[in-house]
C-alpha cells in the first residue's frame, strides 16, 4: 500500500522554537541520527531551527550546526517534510503550523494551549492536506498517553480519566503534604527549583491542566472539547490545614484533571470535564505520585483500571515524546499510511460540572454544644445526601487548632464526608449548612475522587 | 497514499479460540459494532469463531450468532481480512497465523508463548505479505505497553525495563506479604480464585514472565530475543520468612521481568534479559502494585522513568488490548498504511545474566560469637563487593526466629545488603561466604532491583 522500496533520501525536519524543549529535540535529532534513520528507514535531516533572535546567545549541543538557526520561520516550514512546533503560545504557532500543513508537511506539536483552544482547525487542515498531526508531548510530557487513548483503547469505552497532569502543582501539593509548609512557601520553593514560573498563574489556577483535560477528553470520548468547556478551579485556596486534615482522614490532595462519561438530568449521555483539587484516598495509585511527576489514571469498560506514570515536563522528557511522534510521521512518509485523524463521531454534549456525581468532604467550625451534629445531619438528609462519616476530632488532634482561637470560645470542628451525590445537590447542601445558626464557618469544601 | 475514499464494505474478522478471552472479544466486537465502525471507518463483521468442538456447551453473549462457531479453522482464516488468534499454544496457532498471513489477512495475536518462541517467523511472513501483525495483548494484558515501547519511545533509548508481568505470582507474593501466609497456601488461594491454573508451573516458575520479557526486550532494544535467551528463576523458593525479612528491611518481593542494556566484560554493549524474584524498595512505584495487577517500569535516556499499570490478564482486559489492535489493523485496511514491522537493526548480543550489575541481599545463619561479622566482611572486601548495610537483628526481631531452633544452639542471623556489583562477583562471594567455618547456612540470596 504505497510502500516505496527504493533507497529513501533524507526527510527534512524543521524545528520551530529552541528553548528548553527545542534544544533537546535538536540535540537528540542530531546525536541519535543513526538510530533514528534505522528506525524510520530514512535519515532525518534537521534543516532549520526557527527562533526569534538568531544572534542571541543560547546553549546548543555541539552536534548542532549553529547556521541552522533562522528567524525566517515562514520560509522554513515550506521546505520541510516534518515540522516540529515547540515554541508554544497561540500565534505565530498556529499560523506556522497551518502554513506547514498547507505546504504538505506532517506536523508534530507540543502546544497544549493551542490544541485546547483551536485544535479542530489544525486537525481539519491536516485531514484536508492528507498529512499527519501528532501531539503526544502536549499532554503529560514524556508519558505515552495520547497514543494509548487514541489507539490502544480504540476498541474499548473509556469511562473516566483522572489525571495529575501538571507537575508544578503536584510538586507544590506534595511539598505541603510532606513538610507541612504553606502554599506560598511551596510555590516559592517550586520557583527556586525551576518547577514554577515567576508568574505561576497558568499552573496554580489550573489553566494548564484544563488544556490537557480538554485534549484528553476529546480523544477519550470522540467529542470536541475545548478549553472553555472545562470547569476549572485551582489550588490557591488550599491551606496547610486542608493538607493536614486530608492526611488525618487517609487522603492526599491532588489537582486532578477529570474527564468522565456522565448521565444528564434528562437521562442522556454526556461528558463532564473539570479541573479541581480533590482528596484522593491514600490507597489509590494516584496518591503515590510524588514531586513533579505526572500520572493519568484511566477507567475503561473492558480494560478496567490503567495508570500511566512519568515525567510530565522538562526538556528531555518532552523531547522524547516529540521524537516518538516524529518517527511515526517519518515512517508514514517512507512506507505510506497516515496516523489517526480527529475522531468526533460521538459528538456527546458537554454537561455542566453540576451534573457530575462526586463526594464531598466538608469541614466546618460550629458552636461546641450538644445537638449541632444532629442539626447538620438533618440538613444533609433533607437534601438527600447520605453521610459516609462524620468526625468530631478532639481539640488536640485537630490540625490547626490551638487554644487561642478555640479553647476560650467553645468552637468545635466537624468533618463530614458524604457518599456520592450530584454536585448540584452537594453544593446546595453546603449552602444550607452554612446558614445554620450554630455553624460559624464552612472551613473548607473538597471533593473526594478515586474512591 | 492509498487512502480509499469510496464507501467501504465490511471488514471480515475471524476469531481463533473462544475461551475466556475469545468470548469477550466476540462479545465486544458484536455489542460495540456501531462504535467500532465509526472508529475504523468501516463495519467489522465477525465471520467465524474457530473452536475445537463446536457442539460443546459454552457461554456466549446473546449478541453472538452461534452458527459462527466452526471447527474448520483453516478454512476460516482464508476468508477474513483480519484474523484474531486467542487460542494460545504453539500449534496449531502458528500454522493458522501463517496461513492467514499468506492469504493476505492482517493478524492480531495474544500468544506470548508463540511470539517468544518463534515470533520472527511470523514477523517475516507478515512483512513479506505486506500485512500487519499486532500483539499488544501478549504482554501485560490490557496495559498498553507494546505500542508505547515500539512507537512512543521510538525516538528515545530504553535503558531498562522492570516489569511485573505475571498477575498470578504477584497475587501470591502480595498475599504472602500482607497476610504472612506460606507460598503453598497463597498458591492454593490463587487457584481457588481462578488466578492460578491447577498446574501453576508456567506462572510460578517464571516461564510466562520470561516469554513477555523476551518480547519486551526485542522491542525495546531492536534485537531478536527469544525465550531461551532469558535467564529464569521462579518464586517457588520464596518463604514466608523471606517476605517478612523483606518488609523489615524496607522492601517487598516481586517477580520481575528485567531487560536491560548492559556493558559486557569486553566493553561492548549487549542486552541482559532475566526473570527472577527481587527485593524492590517500598518507595519504588513497582512496590505498590498489589494483587493480580501488572506494571511495567521503563527507564529511558530522555523520557526518564515511566510506568504503565493495569490488569495483566482476564477476559475483558485482554480483549480490550486485542480490539485496540484490531482497530489499528482495520484502519490500515481502510485508509492504507501498515503498522510497525520487526525492528532488529541493533542486533545486540544477548549477554549472560552473570554480566548484569545488581545488588544482593544475603541472609545467613552464623555461630553467635564475636568476629564472625568481620570474617564475612573480609570475604566481601576480598571479592571487591562493597557492603551497603549489615543487620544483625536481635532474636526477638528476627522473622522466623524462635527459641527451639536458635536460642539453645547459639545461632545468630546476619542480613547483608551489597552495593551494586557484577552478578558473577556477587555469586562468587556468596560461595566463598558459604564455606566459612562459622557460617551454618546461607538462608537466602535475593537480588535488589529498582533502587
């Protein structure tokens, strides 16, 4: 089927961007050229690296000819068989990729923001031009997750994906859990170590995870999901107390990207996609994902539970994923064939986050007198939310409790964990509890996932 | 590139075998036919299920027409576009797959024993015929590992694979670790639960894991590795004491399939492939793999550490992997192209297990008198093996110790953990320690992996 048997000339590879990831891609492309040629069936020739300022000093491996650096990205993409985009951002990345596709190049991109915002435009262009578009590196760095979801699970039904897909926030939460430090201190430490940007908003507010959630949801449910379909809540409100309470109740707090098949109020099927911090039971495989690692937990009808674990960011890990895609695209150039196209046949509705079924853990400060627990339980019962556990810790064992704010004023703490219920019912229940007379404060409301 | 745009007629799918896996494949093929057709771009039509005895009673989903059952496997494979082999064993599976390939069918097999023994014959036949051969289900059931190693990591260098690829032995070891039960009792329990065969040899002696190790090693190192290249040791000698000692030193015992890039005595590169029980530190991601689950831990130059986790056996999980492959093969029928071929360009030598660098934990019973530890340490030093730790537990804390066998006779226990050294040097060291006068018995020798 279109396999060419004659000796194959080199395939021209263009690289857009030469930052942490790009320079590693260039290094591996050149240093591993013999292996890559053997695996592809043709040599890969790096024909140019587009950068904003070609004269700027930059560390490049010795194997890379600096004359490959060019500021003419538009010209570069039209003289390549495969274009790798690792510059990030929406423009000029989108325009350059579209131009590359129109010129007949296969494209490989790590650009989650672009794909979550406007992936379908790129997928459609690639389909029309009959070229490959691959993007393994856009989700969870080195972890093979795009290919497994698109191809390995193509004969199965994905029920749910729970992903730790942002290494920065996982590092921050892990530091808080293991050292007891505050959110601000943990972010500062992540910045010092290069895990977090000077402006950490995209990570800590969940935007990065939301983009990845949209991409994964699209693949898993054969439905277009864009960034704006993703309900998003970051980790900025997570306190050291929350983390300590989580531990005391056998959980760890993780920022999860969740995409799941749900049933709407009208009984119809749909997809819920959301990013929020959640309590994960310690026995769940995701609970053990430490530091800046990523992991994606997949529940499928036939396969059951799967987990994919590894480094979600960094130059080399991301470059590994990029080069795997480059080899796939290059093999198609040599042997014929084409990778998977966008699959949207299911076209499921995106249901609001309020449709999701979840569990809550609610902490509240109440007057320390008899009958309060009964009053709170009554509210839950009246809303049809069933209680899994109520804990009323002694003052000594309550994280964050000390004599100054509690002892004198007669405040008690309650920790209520619910059974699964619709998000909307849970939210309404919390509102109803908050206005009870003996309730002084709803200290925190966290979802429990992965039980 | 060979993509056909006309309306595509159904693709004929033949199924060889209708046991636990086959019946699930048939069920999913028929019950999910609408989804599969959308994902493939053409309907998949199950045209026959070859079984030894078509009249034997068997549970089949209602969606399956029982007239599809046939005893004429040879005839069936010549009237299919895609042949799925889930019958197992070497013959007639090999002959039928070869016949299917010659007849131009793409083949999907879950047959690890056949691939580990004679995969290259099948790969070569498929290559010659220009058809796909896929085998995701042959290694670690539902876990996507073949595709990630072959494709996602195609631009990287795999350094090492450590796999828990046999659910039966993992269940047995996990039961021993969590309940303290003996090996025999744990095997009996696994048999009662259907995790172990009546004759558990293939699992507990590591043959099944060795076949999977051979397949993974071939893919990861682009080198032909067959079952006979795999050094193999089962778990039948693991005692409850070993398991208790492992816990006391911060480890858990797992049966590991290991494939790694090693440097031979002559400085040349090679591959070491082996299966043996090993102590895995509790902090290692593999240590948390419980029950009958499987997991494959991969270390690659650029990607770093990856882990793939899920169900390694069972009807539905294996069927999920089979159907993912069927969709890939079917898409190639519709759109053109072909999956990866056997890649053996590296042709690395298979180095003997003695070349591997590993760590040992040696337990020994010695006369309880001064100077013994020094004598043992002297032997290690003379062999160039450096000691990480020596533990000389009190009798009370020594698992398995009781007054009857120890107290009266003046026996002490030593647990020596070495630093990494060549397997050959370690083995020679153990031999030298065993003949020391105050050494009564080498109680156990276990490798430590994943540190």
